[in-house]
C-alpha cells in the first residue's frame, strides 16, 4: 500500500525544487523550459493537497496549470513584440 506521507514529502520536495527553478528560470532562453519549471512546482502543491483531499488536489492542479500557462505565454509574446531576445 502506498504511504500517504510519501505523497506529502515528495510534494514538498517538488514544490521547493520547482520554486527554485522558477526563480532561476528567467535566465533560461527556452520558453518551454520556463513553463516546465512552473509545472514542477504546481505538481508539488498538488501532491501536498492530495494528502488532504483528492478533489482539492485536482482543482488546484488544473487552476495553477491554466493560469501559469496563460501568464507565461502572454509574457513571452509581449517580449517578442518588443523585440527582446527570448
């Protein structure tokens, strides 16, 4: 049987690693890698919330994925319109 504490600790690890990767992410030139960095943190938060409630974890994953993707793609499009080297 899978231990629920395993989800919690793996979620904390992924949230920390994903947050650090997102903080250092603006130095990365590839926009897809920037998006993956934020997704790692959102999956970590989803695993943490999975230990409490399955529906809450699913809704959090969907909401953070959609919002982060829209924000990042809009920022990338805006930078390309300004002529910045993305």
